[in-house]
C-alpha cells in the first residue's frame, strides 16, 4: 500500500481582498492561503505519507513576487528535509506563454532540491525516480497548443484538428507508458487539465485562454489506480464508485465569490493495485465568503429591508461579505450607506455593490463611432455603463488584454 497526499490549485498570492497582516507584512488573504498550505504540509509530515502530489498552479500568475516564492519554498522544502518525495506538476498559472521562458517552479529544478520532482513535461516516474518507492506515476503538466505542437513536431492550423490530434497523441503516450509499466506495481496518473464531464467552479474568473479538454475515457482506464487532477477548483470525483478514483480536490482556499459555498479539501489516498481508498480531508481554517443580493420593490424603510437579508453580526465577523442591491435610481438617497457599513463593521471586508436601474442606452462619445473604437475601449464603455466597480473594471481590463493579446498572436 502506498499512502499519498494530493492537493492542487494553491494560488497562494491571490490577494484580491483585505489588508496587511501586521506580524508578517503579507496581505492577510495571502496568509489565509498559506495557513491552508501549512495544514496540508503538516498533515503530510504528521501522517508520514509516502508521496505528495501537487497537481499544479502554485501562484495566481506566471510572475510571482520573490516574497511569495520564498513562502512557497519554505513549505515545500519541509517535505524535502523529511525525505518525502514530492511531485510538483506545472499548471497553466505557473507557465509562461512564451516558449523557452522559465516557469514559476523552475528553481526546484535549477537547484536540484532533493526529493522534489518538477513535472514540466510529460514524464513517467518509476521507483528509481522516487527513492525506491514501489509506485509508478504518469505526470502530464498543463498542455499549451503551441508547446505540444513543438514537442510533437506537428504542423496543423485548424483548432479542432489540433485538439483532436493532441488528444490522440496524449492517448498514445499514456498507452505506451502503461505498456512499459510494471503490472505488479500501482500506477498513479497526475495531470493539470480539464476533463470532459467536470463541473467548473469560480476559477473561470481567473482562467485565461481556451482549455484543451481531455476525454473522460483517457483517465478512467482501470489499469490506473488513482488519478490526481488539478486546474478545476470545484472538488469532485469524476468516477464515483468505480476504479480508479478520478479526483479534483479543488483549490485550497476560496478564490472569489464563485466559490462562496464550496468547502475546501485535500486528499489522503491509500493506493493499492486494483483498489484505492480515498479520504477527503476538509481544510479547517477557510475564510467565510457571504454573498447577498436584493431587488428592491418598495421604498418603505429601504435600509431596514436591506439589513433583514444580511446575516447576524456574529456570522459576518471576519467574513468577506458582498451585498448587491438593485433599485430604481430615484431611491438612491433612501439607502443609508453609513448605517450599513456600521452594521457590517466586523466583516473582514465589505463590498457594497449598487445597481441603480437606468432605462437608457449606452452612449458613445460624440466624436467617436463604434467602428473607430478598439475592443478594449468598447468594453470599458460597457462596463462603466453597467456600473461595475472600479476595482472590478481594472481586473476585467487585465483579463481582456491577456485574451486579446493571445488572440492577436493566434497561439494554438
């Protein structure tokens, strides 16, 4: 029996809410993610697991600040010092879109850190790679179309043909590995990828570009004994009640309000040939996200109406709270902002989103025509006319620029 710990989608620098921690100087939301990571690493050490698999996305993007790299490294090095092999799969947020650029986990390769293996290309790990551990791991990092085309020396231009060919080639690689594998040893497949049939969570707001979606049959091969996935933030087993378990543990903290209702997990699995026992471990110190909305239909005691849909002040304490109010524009003065902010004063952060109803068309500047405006300018006009918050507009602009840039490069 091989005891493994599987987690994914750490995104430790996703500091999109809150203030600084006075003790560490780090954003308190970063500390939330690091606290979850500490719980995971401490469990691996306390329960003396045989192998740790991190299935990708250590950071929120490909250029983490040195401080965040230090915090990630401090925790991963504990596994190295304890002699626990750890496979770090490179995810889409860890990988530069430019060929030849270093990825965010490159330092572990460069420094040749003992017991830490970085899967930045498709790789078969056997007992010799894992300090004699009697298990075999098939690792598939995030696949970019351009990178895979270069790796496989393919020359195709049609997107559908490329996806079909890439999946065929990946299936061939896995088939070859399975043929080479020792039939008496357990086999684990780990990948940072989208699998057909998976249910997405809030991570759609932080994902860039189009996914290469792999078929479920590719990962549900009964020759495999456990499938450790990353990339999708919603915890799920895509092969419930069957062998092998095909598991997304989800992200280690709530990234945004799209994950407000999701509990967070990592996995302890006992992997045997032909049989695997899975233990979902719920992370205990997850920051609460509370999302409330109200469509006002009466102008009678407006502020009291709003308070009634909010949780108790005890529940609000230390939570990230969003309140979205839709109302006729003429009722603007009936909303007592000060009273609502006083009621929510103990929240970790309070986002009050007002959406006055305006029966008007989006106006283009008088000296402009639609055809003369860039996509980015048109998006900015639309977002402002729909009363998006300035912080949200800034994030949306960055996302749009990334997508437009990738589209201009026609990177497949």
